[in-house]
């Protein structure tokens, strides 16, 4: 157990994060688990008492994240990996555009990841074969209706990680971006539209876990769905707009 990889996993209370926690713990990894809801984290700790350190908190609060980082330093002294999975999704109705929604989603998806990176990097620098991983989204390949806030936050996360990959290369810290398509989670359960090629959280977690050791630049899935998005993204903007207008909801369609 002393040689097990020490990984900080955020957003571990449900969805992909909870499934990742299960699979990483089963493989023998030691995990720091963080999320707003502490109960699911303590349940995992009860099943894997020698492998789990539960440090819950609001990751959109810089002070709370800093305190979590300090506790990891005190307990473990270093990290070998950080998987930043915490996030949320809200959809914008353009007729009632709400800047506060954009701010909420950016804080949950981009700023929280930035706070965690700030706390994790000093620990990764003294870890073994350090690996920084963040879960973005396939939505960043193609603009979609109502996804302005979510897409902007995940596009920002994509750029942040891609640029960090360059700046951290000299320090030997590998960076991987995860870009899922639709996955069954409590968040997507609220969606009121079709979600083609949807995967279970367990299947998504298995796909990610299987590839982490190879430290790829990106883990994107499902393959056919990603290929279709990239193909559509290569179309002229006018055609993308026409396609988006066909997908967009009107007031009449919302009432249907």
C-alpha cells in the first residue's frame, strides 16, 4: 500500500467521479476524495479505510480549497495525481439571458479547477510521476444551443489545461484532458433533450481508468460521437448556424 499512487479526486460524490473512485480504489490507489456532499465520501472511506482521506468542501471557494491542500500536505506530504472532475451544468434561455448563471457555472467548472490546480501543483511537484487530469466536455468541439455558460466554462478549462501542459512539461508533470460525450449522471438526468450514444458512469470511468496509465493528451469518448462533432465543427459557420437553429428550442417547442 505504501507504493500505491496518491490521487486527489474531486467531484467524487456521484456520477463519473463516484465511479472513478470505485475503480481506482479497487485497483489499490489511495484517494483524497472531495465534493460538497460528504456522506457518499465517508461511505467509500468505510469500505476502503486504509486508502481514503475524506476532505469535503465547496471547491468554488478558494479558501476552502487552500485548506484542503494544506490538509493533504499534512497527511500525505505529496500527490502523484490530481483528477479534477467537479462541475455543474445550467442551460441558458437567450430570451432571459442571465449573466449570474454564467458566473455560477464558470465558478463551478473553471475557477474551482483553477483553485484546485493551485493547491495541487506544489504537492505534485514532490510526487512520483505526477499527472494532472481534468474533465472537460465534448461540447467544446461544437457550439450548441443553450450551452453558452457550460460550453464557455469547459472551453476555458480546455485552454487552461492545454497551456499548462506546455508550461509544466519541463517539470515532468503530464497533463491529460478528458472530454466525455453524454454520460448518465444526476446532472444529465435533468436534461430534457435527446442524448445520443449515452454511456453509463461505470462504462465512462472504466474507459478513463484504462487509459490513464498511458498519460494521453486527451481521452475523448464515445469515438463515433466525437468524430461526428469534429466533422460538424469543420463545416462553414453558416452551415453550423443552420444546424444549430434546427436544434434550438422555440417557445412553441418548449410547450410541446
